């Protein structure tokens, strides 16, 4: 569990306002500028996918999500493959995390193996990017699914990226590059529901703008 995730689980961040301590953190519009002088060091995305009728024999649907600190795939970024794994060989089912530098695959991590098989199930999860100035860490946590149950414990992958902050992150890029790669007719919706931005002392703001992902 990352330092940020542990703090979040305990329900407290150092230096937060009294309003956030009472569970009423500021919610700013998506167009709001970041507070000057407080770099973004962690970004969390809340996602939801709603299935209609999956096909367990073909592991349909399959989908992928992406997070990048630079709003492009020219440098470091992370990807999650859902309901399939492709490294070292293509395998149906499960979840696999990928860490990339441009077209170069740095490392992978498989963290689930079952094939989606429950009708009309909703899959919820949070994925995050965090930097300490040297290491860029991507994680998936707080996941719930009928097929996979509660998932997201120790689901993370890191790269020595040397990214000083996440000021180049753009949620529109995450939504545009998430897609159902196979069996889109079996998916009712794939939505980036909200985004939270954190600085050195905790939550900077929350973007509650829902973004439909490309299917």
C-alpha cells in the first residue's frame, strides 16, 4: 500500500483544512486552475464499467485504461488490461498492469485471473498515478466486481521516470484513451466518474465531471 493510500485509508492528511477533516473538501469545476506553488504529486481517477451480458467462453468484453503524467504516450505511462492478459502470451481473463516508456514495455504485473462472467454487473475501481520526483507509481485499488469480488490490494507498478510533478496530467486524455478492445456490444457504459488531485499536504481539489470513455 502506498503512503498516500495508507493516509487515505486512515481518513486524514497532514495540513488539510478543517472543512476536509469534516468530510467536506472543496469541489472545484474542471476548468479551475491549480493553486499556485503547490505541485500535483498524486492523481486518483474513479471509474465505472457497466456490463450487460458477458461471454465467459471468449472473455468478452475486454477493455483497457491508461494514465499518463504528460497527456501523451511519448514518454512514461501506465496501462491496465481488463479481462485479458497479453504478456508474455495472450491469456483470457484477469487483470494485467503495464508500465511503458513510449513504445517500450518496461514491466508487467498480473493481479487477477478469472474471466468476467456475471450478467449486468457493475465494476468500480480507482486508479492512481503518484510521483516522488524519481519513481512514478501506478496503482489500482478500491475495486469491486461480482466476478472479481473486492480487488486492488497490492495492485501497483513503478518506473524510475524522474517526473517532478503531475502538472501535465489531463483527465480528457485518460477518457479518450480508455476503450473496449473486444465485445463493445456487451458494455453499457465505461465512465471516468471523478478525479482527485493531491499536493504535498493532501487534497487540492476534486473534479466531479463525468467523462464517457471511447468505446
